[in-house]
C-alpha cells in the first residue's frame, strides 16, 4: 500500500484560533494538538498503549539525548525509533539545539561546524552541524523533523538576538538542502528573533522563502513572562502562513496553551504534565493540586470525579497522597497519566469549542482558573 504524503488542512476557524488535521503515513493528528515528551525514547512512567488511551496522537523525542544515549546507530539497528520504542504513533524529533544551550557542560557555536559541545552525561565531545542534526533525525526515522537552529537565552540585547537569528537562517538553508524532498516526512522551520517584532517577522519571511512544511516559534519559554510570550505571538499571528501548521515549542501550562491557541498556534509540547506528575502536582479543571499536601490525607474523592478514562477516578487523593509520601513508583505512573489525560481533555475541548464558534467564551472561562 502506498505511503500517505504529509498534509495539513484547516477545518474551522474562530478568529485566529483554528482546528485542523495533520495527515501522516502513520496516522492523523487533530489540531490544536499536545505532544507528550518522550525524551529518551520513552514518555517517563507510561507505556505507549496508555499514552494512546489518553487520546494522544503524536509524541516528541529529543535528538540531543538520543544521539548521546543510545546513539542513532543502535536505534537504526532496531529498525528506527518507532520499532525501538514500540510506538506506532507519529513522532516529531527536535533538532537538539535547545538542549545544547541548556544542558551541555561546555558549548561553542561555530557558523560552519555548528554546535561543538561536551555531553552532560560523561563530558564526551560532540559536533552537531545542521547537516548532522537532519541526518540523525532521518536515521531515527521520525515523521516530523525540525531544522537545526541556535536557541539563545532570553535577552534584551537586540544585536545579540539578531546575530543568532541570522545564524539560524543560515542553518535553516543548510537543513533544507540536506533534508531534500521527502513527501512522506515534514521539515519544520523555526522562527527566532527573541522579543523583537521586526526580527520575528524577518525570520518568518526568510523561512517562508526557503519553504517548509510547518513553522515553529522557537526561543520562547526560556524565561520571558507569559505576557511577553503572548505579545510575540500577537506580533506575528497575521504573518504566519495559514495553510501550514504553527508550532509553539516547549509550551506549556494550560493557560499558555489557551492563550497561544487564541493567537493561531496548532501544536504544543512540554515536559510539564509528566515532570509535574512525578513530583506530585496534578492539573485539574479546577486548577492545580499538590497531592503531597497533608490536607489530602483524609480526602477520599478522586482528582476528577468525571474522568472515565483508564480508571483514573478509582484512585482517591488520600491514596495518591500515601503513594507519594512513601515514594512508591505507582505514584508517578498514576499522576503522570492523569496529567497527560487532562491535557488531552483540554485539547479536545479546545477543538470542540473552535468548531462550535465558542472558543473565546471557553478561553475566558478557563484562562485564569487553569
């Protein structure tokens, strides 16, 4: 049977908020979509089957981590990332640029060679050029590939951000060239430019001239305020190509997602629901709950009485509090699944309200509560 080409179409719009459908040869993705993060070829504390039961339709994995451990050759020997981790969902891989900035012990950026850095695991030296990043991602056989970019730290230094943006555009051209033409996969460009409107628009226009299958907003969720992030999205929302998916990288909280959808974003990823689940923080329709708090020792109600998925409403706050305070592994498993399930319930409700033309009312009801 012939493999499906990558495709995207907008189904409904409610001002700038939009519902859509991404088609890949591994399955369809309803947008706005949230991608659980499977950093090292696993969504921590969850099986792929359970991830699928939450309604997740795509996951993200990290090029930086996988190139260091176990290495792309080992994953290729298993038939690619999907076979390696027993995942039949579409997978998006990032380029590794953000982790080079945030995790590596020592790093140096060279315009021609790319990123030169020492592993945060054992100090071993690595070289990650735009070409190598794309080759690794193609070796992993992911379905959506991200270009190599430089992700600078949050800064008000215009010249520094411009220099970084120019470098990312140069690397974008090189990434596109080595990726070539593959209708069964997608290559996304990454818009940089910090908090500066003119740089963001210039970056986007240059990327459009190169031509990509989707456009991601990078360099956010790096220390700026939510208001600053929303301002950046407001500045650029009218310029984003309407026929392409729009992806906000590394975001975020439920209120971040609501505000970004309002400004035209279709795709999200963040470690927050899984990381929070491992530390006792639960996301609910009534707000956040720290389940380790003593007040839940006598609370025999579930986190969400209305949840019918995965039997998650069978576990009381009292019991979850006990699991966390005795360091039981089941605590991380249950709360991680609860949080991912909540995020997917949120995305389903967002899509439903966009389709019904009631997204603004939904946004206003939950933007502060969540």
